[in-house]
């Protein structure tokens, strides 16, 4: 392109990390984490906590379209970050 400089040995910047919006649950803790697109809108994918305080794998994925969940994962996750990475793998 005219006027654009390219540097073949210069590393490309990493892609922007997905953003997440936390929603408070009934006890004041975060219970739902919504994935946001680059414009800040919800993608429909969310990571939810089951609500049980001693659960070993309390996080699961839902994909909501319109009113209520239309898809839910049967796999559960021990850590929030792992569940969020699984959602990022679905949306790429």
C-alpha cells in the first residue's frame, strides 16, 4: 500500500484479549461472567457458578439466545479462567 511501512522482522502485536463482564449473584458475589465482543456487547456466551460453596468444579458454560438458556455445557470446570478459555476457544 502506498504510504504504509512494513517491518518484516518486527513482531506483530498480540490479538486483544476478550473482555468479560461480571454480574452479581444473590449473595453479593459474582455468579455470571459474560463474554463481550470488541464493541462491548455480550456475545451470548457466559460462564456461570453453580452456587454451591464447596463444589469442586463449580463453573459451567451457557450460550443464551433470547429468553433463557438455549445451550449448556455438560462439562464443568474447577477454575474460572479455564472455563473462560474454553469459551474463547468456542468463539474463535
